[in-house]
């Protein structure tokens, strides 16, 4: 198959389904080529449909013992009093929640049995089986992880066999070469500087809270050390998130080597409004299209919002530099805030 740079469509790939598909090149970074699947426009709903190509995904049912129905857990954006607290939520196809292990506390080697699609998250998940006991669990898959790979968790320390293989002396370079492999879970102080990690915890007691969605990762950029020069200890580790924010996390927080799977997810196109409804997403109605009782922009004869400044549905100014950031009591774990002003340089006026 031949792909030309700058061209959207390429040679056609035939599928067994009724709608034939093509592979297209999405507009991505300069050095990144993303293949998407597009369908012939036999119906208006598939004319603009774009889906990532994932032929390695498991085509069967999930491991049922690690799932439970979402019935009773989806509230449609309502709280315990029945009031809408999150707008544009409701409906959607029925789902089963996959119980994903975000702590990775089980030691020993685990074999990846298969990579699965998870309707509850953008990244793919991997079903792993512990070699010693055969116990199965779900983890967020790393990009490039495939069935048959072996992953391991070192949160509870190093195995004796690993220390003996290094002659009883722990060399940082040799240790990183043996442990810092894709899919392995490490205490973040063991991760070499400059490495890409995902599923990062904020403390040793919590599981992964950062970089869990598709294609996300953080870069380990520094460490906070204390003690004498000959025996310094690591207190915190600095990571740079995709937003540009630099924050510190506990030295014993968990981190998985690699990048979260399914990075092409951001290039997809749903193609029709119905697919948004399948995903539990309801329409977003403009304020000028509402009644006066429902929005400050509503009401009136015609499509004008009236002589009022743009505000949200709760009356908060939407433009004009309305400030919401606190000047005091900011997050002490944030070392450097993310770039503001959409990443552009301020004019200085």
C-alpha cells in the first residue's frame, strides 16, 4: 500500500463487512503518520466516519469475572438530589465496567494474554495473568504492547534473583536496563531521567491518577534530593505533563513505563450525532436558542441575545479576562504551571 504525504486518501482495502473501508492519513505531527479507516458513503452517517485501525484487538467478550454492569452507576449527570450537576450527559448504550488495576501491587511476572477495547475509557486495556498463581487482572495497555509480552511490577522491591544476577551490587545503569521496560510498573524514583511514563500516582498510597487516557504520557525531568553528598536520598520526583505543567510526586508513587495505548484516538470522527448519543453524550444547546427562563441569552424576537455581555448559563462572564485563579493557597505540588494564554507569548501591553 502506498501513502502520499499531503494526500488524504490512499489505496482501498477491502473488508468482509458490507461497507468497504479505506486507509487514510490523518493530519498529525511532522514525523507521525496515523492510519485511519474510512467507509464508502453508502449512508450519510458513514460519509465522515473515521476510525483508527486496531487489528490487534481481541474480538471476543471481556473476562466476565473482572466486569460488572453499569446499571445503577450512571446517573445521567444528576446528583443524589436529582439535580443536574454535569450537563450534556444521559442515555448511551449499556456497558459493563472493567475493573482495572491502577495500583499494580502484585509482584512477579505477568503474561499479557490479549489487548481489549474498553468502552469506558479512550485507551485500550490488557488482560494479564500472573505466572505464579494464574490470577488475572486488567491494566491500561502501553502503546506497542501485544499478546505474549511479559510485564512485571517492582513496587514492593527488587526480586532476589534480579539482585543476584547483578552480582549482589545494584548498579543504577544495569538496574534501569533490566527494569525500565515497556509495561513494567516501578516506583517513580527508579525511573531514569528523561523517560516517558504513564499511569502515574500522586502518592504511595494511591493508584494511578495522571496520564491514563489514550496517547498521554509524562516525562521525568528531575528529583528533589536531601542528605549528605555521598548518600543523598530522593524525596520527590518532578514530572512534566503534556500540558507543560511540572509537578512533583512522591518518590514511591507508581509509574508505568511507556505511553498509554491508542494515540490515534484523538483523530477519530464520529460522523453523526447518533454516535455521540451512544457514548452517553447529549447535545449542547446554544444559549440564544433557549427561553429567557433557561439562559441569560435566551428569549426575545429573533436570534439576538440582547444587549448583554456573553455569559455562561450561571451568569459568569465568558469573555473579557474574568479571573478565576487563586492568588494564595495554590497547589504546593505544582512546581511550574502550564503555559497560559493558549501557549502564545503575551503582548506586554
